[in-house]
C-alpha cells in the first residue's frame, strides 16, 4: 500500500515534531498542538500508522465456538474476526463482494455470514456459497468468490489484525514484552465485559494518558489512584522498544483488588501485587494485574472523536469461584466504569485544550518518560 506523501502542512508538523523527539527526558515537552489538531496529519496517520500496524480487536476467548465473531475497523477497512470449525481464528474484509455492503456488526454468533442487503451468503471461512438470481449474469461463479483475508494472530489471548502483508509477526514484535508478562498467563484470563464507546478526543491524547502514571493519584484519587504509590514506578532499563512501552506498578499491601489469588502459584514475592501497564503501539493499552486485566483499543473517527473498545477479563482462579463471580463482575465493572469516566473527563478536556490559541506544550515529568517514547514512535511512523 503506497503511503500518501507529506504536503507542506504535514512536512512542517513533522519537522517540528522532530525537534521534540530529539529532546532528552529532562528537556522533553508535550507534543506540538498541530499533531492533535491537523486533519492532514490525521489522514496521514491512517496510512502510515493504522493500515501498517498490528491492532488489537479484542479477546480470543470471547469468541469460543465456531461461528462466534466480532467486528473491528482498521482505518477505513471494516474487518470481521470469526472462530473457524478447526478452532483457529480467521479475519476477513467485512464487506460484501456484491454491492460492497458491510456484512456483520458488533459481536455475535452465526452459522453462515449472510449479507443484510441481498442475502449473498458466505461460509464462516469466507467462501461465497449462495447468491440468488445471478444465473443470467455472465462469468459469475459462486465457487470463485470469497472474502479477502486479513492477517490475524493471537498474542496472550488478544486478537491482533493488520492490513500489512509484510509486517513481522506479533509474537516477534512483542517478544520482549512477552518476557515481562509471561508469568501472568494472560492467555488464560477470561473476558467478562466488553463495551464500545465514542469519546470526544484525539486518539493520541488517550494513548498518552494511558501510558503515564503521573495522573493516577490526582485524576483517579477515588479509584485506582488510591493504591498506586507513583514514586515507586519502575521503567525497563535500557533502550526503549520500537513497538511498545510499559511500566510496573506495585500496589500497597492493603489494595482490595489487583493482587494474586491464594491459588495463583506462578507469581512470586512483590509480583503478587504488581501490575504491568502496557501500551502496544499505536493503540492497544492494558493493565495486567495478577487477578484481572483490562484493556482498551482505539479507532480514530476524526481528530476529535475516537471509537473505543474496552474489555475486562478475570484470571482463572477468580473464574473458578463461581459463587462469587456475579458479584465480582458487578463490582469490577463499576470500578472500571468509574475509572474510565475519570479518564474520559481528562482526555476530552485535553482535546479542548490543544485547540486553544493561547495553549503551548508544557514540560514533562520523569513519570512521563513513555510520552517521550511515544513522541519518537509517532515521528518514526511519519518519516518511514
Ligand atoms: S451487497 Fe451484499 S448481497 Fe448485495
Ligand atoms: Fe487514567
């Protein structure tokens, strides 16, 4: 896929962004305002970031049976992700081969994929098997039509899709992150809640917000912030990875949730109350705690609106305690809904702020190291 070229406007923004990316952390600043507000920059992101990267569409265990599906969008491409009869997961263009109607919506289960427009019918492996009243059409052979495949991989239980035919596998790109989270066995966690929302913000403002713990004691003082002493934040030593960033948070001893269940035998010592806050570029973010995880995946609608997929999953030890499950889900959901609401408040406020003529990017704290890593990532994407 040929990426559109930079024009005078985007060239200027990229040149400015480079001066920010070149700064060291003690001299680092928030990205220039235009990075968040320019339509032309956003349009370039579509081809240079979203159509080239692996993006997270949801959790594999949330579509356990053949025909279970979920839908997602990569840039302008609707994608359907569907469990196959052999247990594998496949992804296809979610667009009918007839008049190009979108096929499936949301999340659900089907025996066959039936287009809601004229009922062309596809097997769950993407082959067209029925199309009525096409017998007078020249050179039309049902058996020769199928939905275009989209690359799809599962990593630690998360389903990733990409339009990039040449990109290295997710497993290879995230190998170093695998080393960090292996002992949590996130692939065994089970999704108990999935929601989709539209927020009024730029996608990068939410990505950056998720990366830094600086805001936790303030924005989230009523929720997660109460149990995270930010002074103890730990970053990985050495050079930042090109594909992700993360930090560890060790909770206080009295944290009511987010610590290992007594039956968890894989996490040792302080790791039993440590969470990994990971961001896989560009927009899959997660908090992986010893007893639960939650994650976000974003799809930009325009410079000021994003579509969010948001999920909550429990570790198997919690899933096994069936009697407590319903109450636990309700409690965790209320807690995370409140946390998300707190984040929505700030990222929508930021979106208003970055448009202000008197606003200027301010200096970063050492706790916002990952924001500088992200600045450099955006620059790399825009100049590759
Ligand atoms: S557009 Fe799908 S059947 Fe006509
Ligand atoms: Fe937050």
